[in-house]
């Protein structure tokens, strides 16, 4: 039991640190390095900003690639954390996150294509500047679209993790509920982007708190995880005597 608990505790810290690092890298990579350089509906301005800030654009892509690597680490660590609850369901949660990471990698491939378009290689001279700019903007939009599609899998992953957290004897049940809400937010966003005819406001921007609290709990309290059910104090006077 001691060795098993030690393994779960180590996995908890690994998952928590990985989640916190991911939040920083994903925030910088997406909102600063990529989306921050996009002017909606203006391919020429987007191309100029991306070219002028090529270093930032590359760092943004690099940050997102690191997120994929951390996704793999976190998926395996969370599998170990929640295996005592249900090994098969924990495996399902890990599989969903790993497949999502694969979709995310394909999405980032679109950004690498944008870099190639803006590189000024000689063979691209057959295209006009406007054509190159339009294709570059399409590449950024394709990245966003693929990522939103992949978030369906990520949302399902969080729903499963929320269920495992709720069923466990060592994670606060309220955290399991918040994780399920966060997962549902991503699922809604994936369908909302497709079904909405106008601009979609991400629901996950308001429901993500469960992810952040999970990361903090794993780092701060995960090292004190006890796998056995806590003893309950009886209130029967006869037993007390």
C-alpha cells in the first residue's frame, strides 16, 4: 500500500506541474505567438505582422509543440493517479487525451505551413503576394478550426476525469463536478463553432476553473493522497461507550 500510494503521489505532482506549465505555454503560444498576430479578415495585415514578428511566431509554435509533449506526460500521470478508482476508465481518459494531442499536432502542422508560405522561398514566386497572404491566413484559420474540433475529445477527457475524481476517496467531490463542467464547456464550444452562424463566444473561457483547481490540488495536496477510505466517526452512544 505504501509503495502504491508513493507512486500515485509522485504521479500527482508530475501531472500538476505539467498542467501548470501547459497553461502558461498554451496561453503564450496561442494568444500571443499566433492569434495575437492575426487581424481578422485582413490577410495582408496578418502576413505583415507575422513576418515582422517572425521570431514571436516561431516561439509561439514552439510553445505549442511543448504543450503536446506535456499532454502525453500529463495523460500518463493522470492515468496513474486515478487507476486506483478504475483502471479501465482511467485508460479511456488517457486515450482521449492522447488522441486529442495527435489532433493538436496536425493543427500545428498548419502553422508550419504558414511559416513556409511567408519564408520567401524562390519557388513561391509563382504566387502573387495577395495569394500568399490569403493562403497564410487560411492556414492560421485551419489551425484554429482543427484545434476546436480536437477540443471535443479534450472535453470528453475532462468529463471522464471528473467522473473519476467524483468517485475517488481522495479527491474532493466538488472538484470532480467542476472538472465535468469544464469538460462540458469544451464540448459545447466544439459544436457551437460549427453550428453558430456568427461569432462564437467560448463557453470554456468561463468554465475552465476546474482545470486550474485540479492542477493546484495535484501539486499541493496530491503528495498527501491516501488510497484507503477515511474512517468515519460513529455517533452511536452505545458504540461510543
